[in-house]
């Protein structure tokens, strides 16, 4: 229960708050331990990325996340991992990072939850803890599948796969991934030239809209209108860097936060510039209309 109590005491804006920890005996006489989490109203990330059976049955419209919303959530998750790995009294490895374990609040802020497989790293090197590992699968790390010990590198790998899934819209279990092909390689071989071929189709309309705005407002200086594709290339490149096969070659999660925040600021700055340009264009058109209405009529 000591580790349960430690989880209950951790506090970060991007972690699901653990309300309490308890242990008891079930109806079969087996011991069990449980964590009780706070409720977050917008469900989990998996429901926003993929059409779920519940959505199909309810005939609901598929949920959609914009580029900026996805990036914000990606930063939230990376910030949570950075806190767990480097800012807790005892470093914690989540061991089960995936979209269904990222919960969204009413403001669409991401919170990492489900610490049922989490491990505490009592080794000061933060490389490994015990021989226990998380559930093995395509979302888990390569080294877990080979029987290696739990490490922060495993969480970074899982984060990389999560990032690739968020922006391609493809689960790592997609049927196209067979005969040695996986989500990491699928993205890696496509970057940067074939970015349009691999991004989530829901994001394509944003790219098309960006191109239209460039044509409308950037006749004189096309370099002044950074493309969404450039941001996507950078984001997916980070996902690839986090999910490379060799653990120590993976990107540090603290660096991930910094780089994603730079991309976020670039998108926000570009959006502000576009709004200013559209306003200037509207004012100019309105002014021309007023001049035309005041011009003398020919007799």
C-alpha cells in the first residue's frame, strides 16, 4: 500500500487525481487493491481519435480534434511523463501509456490516468526497477517484449507511438501493419515528402484550408505563411525519435516538451498573423466599396 499512497499524493495538472487507495477481499476471497480516480467529463483520447463501437451503436457523429487540440493534448501527456520521471520524489514509470489512458476534462486538457501497472524506480539512475514489466504488445516497448526491465525509456517509446497514432489516426494494431511493417516505420519512410499520405484525413481539411488562405492573403510573400505540413513533419519526427528501437537513442521527454511547445507557439503566432491579414483584407475591401458608392454616376 505504500506505493498506492505515494500515487495518491502526487499532484500535477496533467495527471488524473487519485482520490483514494483501498484494499479488501473480493467475493472469491482474493485480496485486491484499487485506486479511485476523479471523473473527467470528456472521456478518453481513444474515443476522440477513433470511431468506437458505442459511437456506432448510438449513431453519433464522429468526434473530431483539430491540429492544435491534438498538439495541446500531446504536450499535456509529455508534461505528465516529465513530472513522473524527473520531478517526483521517487521516479515513476507509467508502463501502460495509450490513448484510452489519457482522459480529457471539460476544457480538453489531457490527464494521464490508470496507474495500475506503474512502477517506482528506486534506482537513482532511473534506468530500471524490478523484473516486472507492463503488458506486452505493439503499444509496449521493444525491450519489454524481449524481457528487459522497466525503464523511463519504455514510457518514451509508448509516448512516441501515441504521438504517431494521434496525428496519423492509425492504431498500431491496424491491419496494414504486418510482415514486419509497424507504425514507426510507416511514418519514418514517409517523412518528409509524403506527409499528406499518412496524416489523419480529418486534418487534411485544415491543410487544404491553409493552402486556400495562402492563395488569398499571401500573394506577395508566400514565405510569410508557414504551412501546416511543416508543423506536422516536425511533430511526427518527434514521434519517430521517441519510438526508435534502441532505448538510449530515444528523445528525452523533457526535450519533447520544449520542442512541442515551440511548434505550438509557431502555430498560434501564424494563426494570429492570419487573423490580422484577414481583418486588413476585410477593411480594405469595405473601404473600396465605400469609395465606389461615393463615385459620381455617369449620365
